[in-house]
């Protein structure tokens, strides 16, 4: 049996007429920059997320960068963020000239731990913003984070690239921070046919500002109020995303069903000492961008990684795709050596990078495929 990590072909089969109609309109109009599709998608996305402004941009990475630019984050500033995320989280901060300050994570959720944010705010007086990431589709603990931000006069930029539709205490990702970045990279829960991103905000100054910054800081053609960038949401991508958005909640429900089925299978395998299934925080509604287990090290070699990577190879040989998000925490990336972090500085993130393993999860995954995945994990673990 073959169980790819992600199979977008099945999703496409079901919705292809919808999408083809939507992009055919763009093709017939030959209007490939902005135009009605971008505005229509922005309106639909703003409504879905519950934000006043939704601004389509070229990628999730740019959504974060533009959010920081709108806050005037610059060289000499610091931005507090998690050590355990995709590179773009930290890359966007460093791109502004500011310094990312990395904090460790809650080992249960893999999200930044508010206690460590409080600690960092005491030591880093130049912190101007906090960028929590809603990793794997589950929101960070936003209430304590917002309280800390307020106390220390910091802005919050949510990295919701993996969390569109996810909620925290009933509030959707993208409605809590001053600004939020979303990604429509094809493998995200709402994926385009290429790169794309979105910034949301409720702020009447920041919304129009991001709108200008994505077109070279201009609202009137050839007159530039700010130094922005070229980061529009591609019109063809907007057409694809507009057609897909109406399915998003049903896809999230499908992912949650698949996750519940994995949980049930793992509970019945008797592997609680070696496999930890995803922890769902009581304040959160997880959309399972990833279903990430923790594979513990013993009785294999010296590093927990030996067991996790051994399992990964074993599953690969049996046609099962998995991925490690992320094998090296941000504070230990080569490009950040100038900051002087050392192995051991953020031990929970470092441990997660050795033990986390994401399994195939998508609404079209079948129970038979999931049975096969868990049977093989059990076989490897020697039960
Ligand atoms: C995907 C992702 C991004 C960046 O999105 P792109 O659209 O690929 O630029 C940023 N942060 C996180 C956590 C992501 O998963």
C-alpha cells in the first residue's frame, strides 16, 4: 500500500470543475495583476477569518515581512519568537534588520511557552514585537501572550501560516494579534497552485498601510509614500483560492476525523511509552495541518533521533511518507551563528527536533491507509 505524506490529486479530482471555471475567467479577461479576483478573495477571506482587513500578498513569508514593516520594525529592534518553526518566521524578522530573540516551547504543544516569553521580555528591553507561531494548526496560548505584549508595549504578529480556521478561546487565528500572516503554499490547509499569502488586521492604520506596502508603498500610481515591495497576490492564485475557500471547513473537519482515528489506533496499540500522540490544548481547536507524534529514543542508539529516523526509513521502505518539521531549531541555523546561540540553550526545541515525526494527514486519507501506517509503526517498535 502507498500512503503519501500528502496527496493533493484526490482533492483536485473533486473540485476541478469549480477551479477551472474560476481560472478560466482570469484567462479570458487576460488581466493577470490584481483585478476583481484578488478583491473578491480578500473579501471572502476577511469574512471567513473575521478580520476587518485581509490583504493578499505574494507568500506567507512576505505576509510576515510586510506585517513587521508596517509596524516599523527595523535595525536595533528585537522581536521575540519561537525557536521551533519554519525558517520564514525568523527570516522575516532578520530581513527587517531586527534581531530575533528565540524562546523555548511547551513540550506538549510545540508552541512557544509564554513563561519563556515573559523571561525574554525582562532581559530584552529592545523588544518591539512578539511573533507567536500557531504550529501544526494549533494556536499558541494567545491570552498570556497578549497580556505580556500589552504590559511591555510590544505588538503581536501572529504567524498563522499553518493555522487558517483554527481557534483559541473561540477566536480565530488572525484576529488576536495586531497583524497576522497566512500562507497559501500548496501544502497548507488552504493551498494555492503556487505561492501566495495574506495579511489580516483590524487596525484602520495598519490595514491601508500594508495595502500600500505590497505595491511599492504607493496608493496612487507612480507616487510613492513609502519604500514598500512588489508583493501582490497573483490573480490566478486568487481565483484558485476563492474557489477552494468554501471547502476549507469541511476539509478541516475531515482532518480532525482522521486525527481522531489515529488517536484511537494508537491507544489500542499499547505504545504509550514510545509514541506520544498530539496534545490538544483545552483552549484550542486544532485544524491538524500536521499530525505530529513524538517518537522517544530508548532503547536505540545514543540519540533519540536514531529511533525517530529509523522509524522514518522503515516507513519509507513500506511506501509511507513522513516528514520531520523541523530537524534543526532556528537558533542553531547556520545563518544565525552571529547571534551566538549554542546547543543546549533551548533544550525543549532541540529535543523536539530529534523526536517529532509528522504522519500523513488529509481529508481523503482512508481508514485502511491509517491502519497500515499504525500497524507498521507498531511493527517497528517491536510490539
Ligand atoms: C509555510 C510557512 C511560512 C511561510 O510561508 P510561505 O508561503 O512558504 O512563504 C511561514 N511560517 C510558517 C510557520 C510556515 O509553516
